[in-house]
C-alpha cells in the first residue's frame, strides 16, 4: 500500500491533536513541522507530495519553485484566506485548495464577544474586580437594542452575525460586492452602499475577503465619514484596515472602540508567545495602549467544532486530488476565486 505523505507547516499542539484524530479515517503519513513555510524551510517538504499550510506561511515564487522541484503536487491550506499565496507562481505547477467554511458560527460568535466586551467593558471589569475593586466608574455602555450595525461582507459568517445581532434588536445595513437579495429578504436586513454604512452605523463589522479592492477598505477617508464614537470590529483580514488611520481615529475620539482579531502585520507576532519580549512593531505597540481597543490573536476560528471541520475538509481535499475527483475547494489561478472553468470541467488547468 502506497502511503501518501504530507508536510505540515506551522504545527501547533492543537493542530496535531485535531489532525491526528481525523487522520484515522484517511491514513496519511503526516510530518509535523513547527516552523513556518518559507524560503529556508521549504526543503523540509522533500519526499512529500502534499504540503499543508496556514495563514502566515509564505508561499511566494521562490518557495513555490522549491516545492515544485521536490515533487509537491498540491498545497492544502487549512484556512479560508489565500492572500499569502502567489497564484501566478503556482499556475500550472501546483494545485492549491483551501477550507472555505469551517464554522461561520465560531467567527461570528467571536465578533459578538468583542462587541459585548468593548461595549460593557467586561475585559476591564475582570481585572478590576480581581483587585477587589468594585467601582463601576468608566464602564458605561449603551443598549444594543435599537442601534444600527453595518455588516461588510454577507457570506456565511456575515449572515450568521446578522442573525445574532437581529436577536439583540439591532437594525442591520449590509454591503457586499455580490449582494444576496434572497438572504436579505429572509433575514430582514437591507443592502446599501459603503458611505451609508459609514455614516449611519453605530457598529461596523468586517467579514469580506482581502483582495485588491478591499485593501485598506477602512482608511482615513472612510473613518471621517463614520458616526462619532463608532465601534469597528474586524475578524476577517488585518489589511482591510489601515492601522495608522485607525490609530488617528482613536486619538481624535472619532472611533469610540475597536475589536481586532487580526492585524495587517500580524505574521510576526500572532500565534506566538512574546510575553518576555518587547514588541518592535511600533504600530502594534501603540494600538495595544488604547483602553478602548481589544486585540485577540486571530482566535475567532478557534473552537473544537471548527478545528475538526478544518482537519476533515483539508484531508478530504487531498483525498479528492488522489482519487482524481473535482477539487471543489480549489482556488482558480486566473481570477483568484473558486469559479471559472473548474465548475465545468473540475479542473483549473
């Protein structure tokens, strides 16, 4: 029996636990590497047909050439985002698949957690009462009922969040480059333009992919159009927000609070322990000084259910490739999406 080999990069203990549990169904030989995929570590994939990569792994032209020369046939991303992949470099060389949906509930619920914590200062209250200080001064929040939330991106995550916020009695305005009128009718939200969301919404939550058109979607001009004391939530991709502009908005008190599970330069820090080190990134360090900013380290996806789904979909993507089946989660190299010729022929090339 030919056992297929997978080189698994940026492996954390929880990755190994979830993949080992699911791999009993598939029987692959998985070599777990704690280091991230990059120019210096691509050689570790030698002897493996498949590479399993994550959001902070570097998959640029030079890395792709090394992987291709070693006989790697498929890169299985265990995440939804693929902005770290040079699609032109892999074209006609290595197939790339991803996990487009692992648990929209996990991410949407984390977004709500950020909203509630920032609004009612729950994270600050925790530390105050731990010091036996039961003063509530400075913890004043607002009723979410009757307020307006702007959801940018109405894919699965955005629509789950809409359902949750509707449960709080909020009015929902939404923007998406590809609107879903049927969902809007069923869930009772309204599509509008970005300027209307900026000017009318008390809370703005981002759930769109990072592409050329959405890079720094939230910038200086966008923030100027927003309501005073607006709350901005980002559980999608860090570079959707111009962090320097966000900091200026916070300093000017235009932005009332920000909940960030992602950061545009996060690859250097997120998922690692720097508790004994000084943060050299001045922008991130400044961001962390604001009492009305709550940063979590890209953990919105981090639930038991999501980890199981990520592992199963990733390994199923590999099995489909081995069996010669259509790669339904393959990224199209021409447009950078799951579309085009693949839906007709089952292949991008």
